[in-house]
């Protein structure tokens, strides 16, 4: 069982934040598990000899069963061979399954059939990862803790004694930003991009020029080499340095290190010398993939199923071009024995093993492919595409919806539960949509008349049809009489605006983010503060909601821990509260991660909420509970957008300005220094007409319709086939 992880360094401060609840999948030795981002519920299937499915039995399951019923919710899931590990929203870790080595962390060696708490409920974590029979976790201060099997020192506490409860990795003095576990070795990156490793080292997978296992963290090739990306295989590791050079070390039996050899390496060796540079790297089980700056794909390692894409099934010890050098891609990713890639025109290609239809090619066959094949050939074109956990949905130019992939919860909407290897029409070809979105195991779409439709999993009422039953074909959200003209999504909620200016919401409601004076999850749209208040604009944050009324007054409700609601308190609200009373008026409002920005009628920007990186633009780092002026009242803007901890804006001349968090260049001013007041994006020579902010990147469109991006690019979010950017780069040369 490979543990393939990617680590990104994008923080100067070693603080690990609890991840938001998103769809996640985990594969053990012979069992699988996933959590739904919309509900937080965990499901598992497969081998259950040790109770690793968490359903209070030891019976093998051939379809998903609920972990401890439907009452417990999680944000992250992982594990080892025969045990499962999950993190809830409060940072508490739960575990179940095999416990022979104390890997469940509950101070026993008794296997468990349902989740048990790690060391009670007193210790909280932000990140978890599992090895074969052990686990590693990071707390909010970047300190690493470990428990379970320790025969090769993989717990990093300077002993070989297995532990039944968490112990500190090398005491509490060393801090990390990311951590990942291999079979019996562990890798971590600190804030300076230095790589550290400990545990099993029999084939040099620790990279410290020995084959001696280590009981505490050792530096990979000393402390002089820094990395910006790292991926771990079974017994090997690959990394990209700041110059785009690829390095590998550890096991190399099929050439997965790319250095023209099959001998294991004890220190990093260059992939094909130092002349080739890459912008992105990914790993399958035993093969490696990379993209160069021109969008050409290269691969090396095991090729038994054609996963290298070079029209052979011969394994390669150095990078070979995928289908020559004529095809260019924007993104690439590796499966166990197959590869998928996206070209600059938005077409999806795949190659390698196809026994489960994972290539999605038009031939609808289970034949493996040794060169890239188009998903649904090259004749079908789409104008919108979205992904669920294990399924894909798309709209063609005629507004018809298509779907393919996993279908056990009816998420493909074709009136069956049979998974599909190629696109199938959602309820035939007669219904047309203008918007579509994929959830974990459900799909939502809006037709041209403003009616909302949903299909698939409905356990939390996410389809809005007043039931908790899965739907095999589209069902109307609260019948066919309600229509919407605007819709916005929060973390686990949906907010919609009807033509009369009334706001409706449904979904998760723990912090009152539905605005209906309750904290109960809703299966159908509920009115925000009855039907007496009318709004003209809505916006969603992770756990709070914002709206402007007809007079330009701002209202907010939901979580208020950093003053994001702007009502001069930090108390969460279950109904709309006025942002600084009713005297200030705005014409636009947007939400960042935990801060809010608004424009008044004169183009002046105001902000409130979280401000640790200067996202409020008021030349300070103190969070604010009421609106403060961005750079006083002298600068005016016509458009504004919020990112994770930064803000971007356009002035009347189309010049872009940005302020706040800049650790990965998301401000576009050719530095990585955060700014407390607006700075110009690439000087004042480039002009834009639209702008948007991501978590750690920014996107803009110029007057010719060309898209530009800058900031973090670890997932290809800039679309330029390269790494992070400190100034705007053209998106896929479109």
C-alpha cells in the first residue's frame, strides 16, 4: 500500500491550521474509507477482520457501510494497513481497527470495532497521517506526535519501543509545516523548505547517505538543500527544488528515481542530470510523472500497463516523452497504474491501466492504453465541468448535462447505480442547465428558468427536496415553484436569492449560518429572518453569510470568531445583524476566508475581521470587529475580491492592487513580503477588467479576454504549466 503525499512550503510561520471538511478517500491494505465533505460522515468497505470499517462488526462489506452510524462527523481520514484514523472538526483524533501495536492511541492493544478517542479528548491536532502500523500528527504549533509500532524508530522519539499513546517527536523543540508517513519511515518539511526523515532506512529512503534506520529526525543531505515539492512512494522519495530540478532517493528497482539506474540511492540524485527542469511532479504506485515549462509531459519507472504513455510497456530508467513532444498539458496526475492530464483546450486525456474504466475513453473498453486517449474521444466539447469525489459532471454547449464515474449513490443521474466509464446523459438529453456543480456523491444544477435541481446522495438533505433519500434522477429543490437568480456557497451551506430579494438557505447550520434563528440542519430552503427583509446581493464565507439590502446596508450572520460579521462583537449570530448599525452603505460586498471587504458608492474600500497578514489594508495586523478604511479614504476602486488572507482590487483605470498575505506571491508585486496597504500588481502598466481571489492565488482577465494568474500554483491553479509566480502569467496561453 503506497502512501503518496505532496508537501508544499508556503508559510514563514510554523502554524498548522485545521483543514476544512472536504471529500476525502483513504485506501488501506484491503479496505477503503471516505468522508463526505458535505456531511462529515465516514463510510468504509472491504476487509473487516479487525473492525477497521468501524461499523461494530468484523464482517466483510462489499459496499460502503456507515462508520458508527450517522452521528459522528469528521474532517480528515487516513490510516494504515488494517486500522483507520480520523480527525473531527474540533481537532480530536479517533481510531478503530487493528491495535496490536497500540496504533489506536487509546493506551491499549485491544482492537476496536468502532471509533475510540486518542488519549481521551484533551489533545487536539491539525493534521494526521498514517504509516503501516503507526500514526503521526501535528498540533497547531507545528509539533509532531507519534504512536504505534516503533521497531525502526519511525515514531522519532529516540527509542525502538512501540507506544500506545502519542509521544513527542524529538521532544517539543522542532516544528514542521507538513508531515507524511511511508511504510515504516516518516518525512517532514520545516518552514525553510528543509526536509527531515526518520524510521526505516534499509534502502536509503531517509536520504542521509546511510542505510541505518534513525530514531530521531535527520536532515536529508545535510541542511543546505531546500525543496518546494516532495512526494513519497513506498520505499522512495522524489522532490523538486526551487529551480525546478527533480531529485530522488531510496528504492529504484524499476527506475522510479529517473537517474538511468536501478540501484537504490542513499542521498538525492538528479533525475536525468541537472539539465531538465520541471514545474510539477506527481507519483503513481511505481511510476513518476512531471511537466516541464512548455507543458510537455515526461514519465519514468514501471510501465507494465502503459502508464508512461510512450506507446510501449517497457519500464524506463530516465524520463521519456509522453506521446513524443507534440502534445502539451496544463495539469497531470498519477493513479496507481494510470495517468490523467488536461491540455490547454480543456480536454482530458488518460493512459495506462483501464480495468475499472478509469481512463474514461470513448471506446468504453477495459483495455489498457499505452498512449493518451481522449476522455470521450475528441468529438465532444463541454463549456463547464465539475468533479465530485469519484464522479465527473459536465455541461455541453447546448446545456445538456453529462456524467461519468462512480455511481453507487445515483450521482450520475441516469436512473441507475452502475458506474460508467464514459459520459452518460443525465435523465436523457431533454433537460438543459446553465450551471452545474458536483458534491461528494451528489450533483446540483440550475436550469435557465432559475429552478434548482439535484440528484445523488441526500443523507443531509443536500438536494433540498425535503427528504434524506438518494435520488436516481434530478429532483426539484422544493418543487418547481421556487426560482432563484443568484446562488452562493459556503463551506457546507448554500444560500440563494430569489427575484423578490428574499434570501433562502439550506444545509449545515451549527453556527447559525442559515440565518433562520436556529442551529438545526435543514433539508429544504428556509427563509433568512422570515420574509420581511429584502436583499440585492449575497456572498458566502466558510461559516458565515453576508448580504446587502436595497439601501446598501450590510448584514451578516453565522460564525463571528474574528469579528467577520462586523457588528463589534465576536459572538456568532443566528439571524442577520447590521454591520456597524445602519448608517454606512455599500454597493458591493465579498467574503474572504475570515475577513470581509465592501465598497461604498464612492469606490472606497472598507474591511473587517481577521487581519494577521494585513488583509484589511489599514496598515495594521490587528483584527477588527467593525469596518476600517483601506488605506484611509483617498484610494478608490470599482471592483474587489477576497482571498484566503489577502485582498485584490481594480481601480477605474483597470490597474490591479493587492494587499495582505503574500507568502507565495499572491499580491503579484514580484516579492513574497506581505503588505499592510495596497501595492500595485506588476507596476501600473497592465490593465484588467475582472479580478478574483483564491486561497493563495489571484486571477484576472484583461480587456482582450485573456486570463492571468499569480501566487501559489502547487495544484496548477494558475494554469500556466509551471510553479508559483510572483507576477502575472498567462493562463494556458489562452
